């Protein structure tokens, strides 16, 4: 476990203990509500995890590297961003995957575009997000995330 995760866990436990000390009934009520919401989203979360596994099985990292490495940087950046949009992956998987792509010869700019959309934009999670936050919010958030992913990739290309 890394330091950041440890700090988050310790902070969460400390605030939970503080909350219990301040008002036991409200804390219990909040925990019941949180677990109830979690149970309500469980089916959606499991279907998202299944979809991610299926997509990564269909499109292995080697194929992604071939796709992104054999084009101009502009087309590869847009292609990487679009590919990352449909394959939402947790960050602890995304970073090694992008390391593999860069190691396979893919340029930094399309790799960063792929990484940022991989973690920020989610077509797979759109139905769950739409249900929880509304269609307009979800569409705006995903669109802005896509645009910022392209900007981040271009900036990283200049920096690196």
C-alpha cells in the first residue's frame, strides 16, 4: 500500500471516530445510508468491471500499441483519446499499460491522451453516471474531460 492510500485510510478512520464521538446516532444513520447507496449501485459497478475486462480482452495492449504507433502524431493522439474514452480503466492498471505503450514505441503525446481519457472519460460508466447525476451533467463532464485530455497531452508533449 502506498503512502497516499495509507493517509486516506487513516484520515477516514480518524474522521469516522471523531464523528462517532460527536454524534453516534447521526454517524450510524449516515453509514446506513452510505451502505444502502452502495448496495443500490453494486449491479452497475459489477457490470462496469465486467465490461472493462471484456474490452481489455478484446483489445490487448499490443494491438493498442500497433494502432497508435503506426500513424501521425495528430491522428494517433485523437485515436488514443477516442480509444481511451471507450475503455475506462482504474489508474493502477492504466499507468503500467501506458508504460507498455511508450516502451513499444508509441509517442508520448498519444500515450498521454490515451491515459487521461482512460481515467477521466467514461462511455462505459455513462449509464451509471447519468442515473446518479443526470444526462446533461454527465455529457458536459465527459466532453470537458475529453477536451482537457487533449490539452494535457499536448502540454506533456511540449514538456517531455
